[in-house]
C-alpha cells in the first residue's frame, strides 16, 4: 500500500506502480467517486479493457476433462480432508 500527500490545491500523485498496472499515460482520465466515505478511482480509457467474460473457461480441464473426472477429483479431495 502506498501513501500519498495532499498538495495545496488538493492534488495527489498516483504511484507509478498503479499507473503502470492501469496502463495510464499523462493526460489520461480517471473517474473519481466518493462512495460511503471511500474515494474510488477508475481509469476511463484503459488499454486493458477486459470484461468479466474474458475469464470464461480459464480453468477448463484443470480438474479433469469430463464430468466424471471432475467428480472423482472432488471426491478424492474430500476424502483427503481430516474428519
């Protein structure tokens, strides 16, 4: 977590690691909201505009290829738990 200082005109500097993670450049815009006393900054024009749907299928095949394989995996995991 980074700590920033409020400047005389109410300005803050967003830490470079956040700017890099957001893929923001000088003059890009950030939406600012106050929700329940918390300031929320949201990049307006990010280069990385993934929606939640881009994560669909990300774990495909992780626990098995068929429903039977997946059921076997889950059953084995549950059997390994301490009782």
